[in-house]
C-alpha cells in the first residue's frame, strides 16, 4: 500500500465550515429582520426596530415599544411608518417628546400619516373619535418631518406616525 499522506477531506470540511460561518455573520441580521413579527410585510430587511430612533430621530417611549409595528422603506431608510397602541398618558408623553402639546393639534392637518400605511396594515380609525394630527419638523444637520395622527376613540389610544428626511 502506498502512503499518500493525510487525507484532504478534513481540510476541505474545515474550509466549508469557515465559509458558512462567515456567511452567517453577514446574513444573520438581515435574516433576523425578516423574522421580526413587528415588521410589516415588505419592510427593509437590513433594518429593524432598534434602527428607528437612529433613522428618524424619533425616540419611542418604552410603554409603546412592545406594541409597535413598523415599516422601513426598502429602497431607502429615510422613510419610516409605524403605529402603536398605548395608554393616554404614554401617548401624551410621546407627543411632548416631539415638541408638541397634546391639547393643541394642528388644525390644518388631517390624518396625513395614514396615507403612508404599509400594504396589509389595518390603519383604520375608530368611529368614536376624537382623532387629532400634528406635523413636526425636527431641526438639525438634516431636517426630519414627522406626521402623527392619534385616535383616542380606540382603547388604548392608537398612534400612527410617518417620518421622512426632507433635506
């Protein structure tokens, strides 16, 4: 019998395992974003719930995070739509964090945020009202427009939001 040295099979198996492990490091975040039950169908696979504050400069209150559904535009993460249900005090503190007064909605705004409802989202308003809306422009190096509609007829109250970069 001729001795041909060590078999190349262990080296090939090792290379395959290393290649698959490297691929998983790159693919895992996108794979997990698709599995997030809070993401609406078609939402960007490269971004998730944790990216919303960075993308929009809108910080969601802790009381709303467990119930938030979101959609991040796949073509460019500069457009985010989201909705959540929360108690009135949570909604009020969220509005204050945006720099608006909960008791002073924008009289010129209608339910503008609802125009940007993701496909398949059930963004309907209760018949019991009241429904109020605000438009906020967040200052900074680039400006962010945030349209918010609050339906206080729903229990708990429902918040619909669309945020996008305007320059």
